[in-house]
């Protein structure tokens, strides 16, 4: 389960965002007298799970550490539209310069957490847990996977370095599921997970026979998934993947699979509507 990423990673995310936005300087902010101060509020325009406060805070810290940030809601809290979620006070130029980058992080990560909460609620009461995938925005992998956990989901492998997922092309190149799995066991350290992807029940049987303890069921029908659960007999963790959405999710969870991975959580991000207003 992803916890809040280390501060140096958050700071690095923010530094890149500010660099691409500000460049050499913020010319528009210079319309305001350099010593002027102001207060501002962040208003939520739609219902959402709030996520990304650490990135928001870091933006203002890097632009002007003297800006005060006063949150009115907690990280992970579900908040209704038109609620003031944060108040700011400080140099007016700094407030305006930091505004867009700060909101970009907050609106994106809150969107991930909000959608994940919707999916997690649908599978509530079943044995299944909603998981993310590696289909993330480049540069924001750790941030988005953190947002998934804030929304009530769980993380699949973080990247290629902490988990082996033996897919169709790996199997073809290795010659068989058994060969690929045997090699994976030889090379993988104890902290690297091993999972085999299968596309039908015949391949599932091969994976189970080779001793697979984690199997991803790729684009299987509900009937196939039910049979897969019966065949696995609890010997392997089964994960459903492929084309999952809110309309199909509950039925998939009720087949008895333990995990359901959903790329939509992080790749189809529809930003939460937020705005900053000077008071």
C-alpha cells in the first residue's frame, strides 16, 4: 500500500511543474506591486475526495515560504461542492504565481482519489479489492498511486523494478509459461512479486501447474472467471483485468476474484473543478 511519497520526491514533482510554468519569470504577476499582500480561498466546485495537499503546500513553499496555508478539510475527506477547502495569506505576486501549479496537483490527485472511491464502494462487501495499474501520467506515478490509496484502492506493482508480470510476449519469448515462471523465480529477489497473465482457462491450468501464486486473468468473461476461481481452489491470488468499468465491476467482484485492476483510475483523469479567489 502506497504511503505519502518521500518529501524529496514531492519537491521534485513541484520543481518540474514550477519550472515549466514560470520559466524565467511570471510577467503577469509583476502587474501587482511587489510588496502587496492578500488573502485567498480555494473553493471546491464539485463533490470530491480531497487529495494532494502535500504537493499543494510544497508549491507555495517553493514560490514563497512565507505564504500561510490553512486547510479547512483533511486529506482523504469527502467534501461537497461550494465548500471552502483552504485559505491562504501572503505576498500577492506569490499567490498568483503559485496558483495554477498548486491547483493542477490538487485537481488531478483529487480526481484519482474520487474515482477510486467510487470503484471501491461498488466492490464493498465482496472479497475483491480495486487495484491500479502502471497506466499513469509520466512523472506522477508515485503521486497517482498514492491518490489511489487515499481513495480506498490498492496498488499493483509500482513499476518494473518491484514486480514481475509475465505477459503474452514474455511467454512467447521464453517458450512457455513454465519456463518464464521458472526463470522469474531464479532472478527475482524476495521483495519482487511474480505474477503470470493468462488469457484463457487452458493457460490458467498451465500457470497453476507451474506453481504460480498470483495470476492475472486478462479480458476473461464472467463465466471464465468463475471457473478460474473454482480451478485455483485458493492456491493463487486471481486478479481480473481488462475493460473494467463501473457497470461491470460488481459482477466481476462477485465471481470471487481477489483483485481487480483498473487503468481508468489513473489514465482517464477528469480533473476536479477548483478555483482560487482573492478575498
